[in-house]
C-alpha cells in the first residue's frame, strides 16, 4: 500500500507526497506548484519546503536537485 502525505501551505492544498523506493514523489494539485509535479525528493521535509517556497514566492529560492 502506498503511503502519501498532504502538502498544505497557509490552508491551501498544493498536492501530495507519495512515498516510493527513491524518496517522495510530489503530485501537484495547485497550478502554482505545477513545475514540481512528478519530482522526487529524498525526504518529506524537502518536498514540503520546496512546494512552500514556490507557492509563497512564485519561484524557488534555491536551485534544488530534482530527480524525475
């Protein structure tokens, strides 16, 4: 069974992080974080942090390494 976590920032549902063998795959629901859709992060905290940055600032503040 897949384990997933809701990614929510300031009351807005942005997507979900689904656990897989490589880490956490981000599934975007909100268009403001669409560029992260399908990306894989080593930790849940990484997925949340980047989604939050993109949602709040309209861009990523750091250059993350995104695994597809």
